C-alpha cells in the first residue's frame, strides 16, 4: 500500500482507497494511483538533476583549485 496526497483535502491517503479517510469524498478508480506515479516521476527528475549538479560541481571546483595551486 502506497501513500499519496488526496486531491480534495491534500492529506495522506492510501492509493487503493475508494474514498478520502479524512473528508469522505469518493475517488474515481485509479486517480490516486496515477497521481502517485506522477509524483514518483517528478521526484525522480529532481533527484537526477540534483545528482547531476553535484556530480559536475565537484570536478569543476577541483579543477579550478588545481589551477590556483599550479599556475
């Protein structure tokens, strides 16, 4: 069972729930599962971008430090 935010009240609810446990609004089948997949994909893109920035920054800093030490 995965958790995602409810589209009606934005509280956490299970993806296989038929209605919101907090406000009681019924869900259409598959809405929460699709929302969870979209959130996972967006998180994956952010994680990849952050890793790429960190992966490129460290060698660039070391390169410029090397230029300062050995002109």
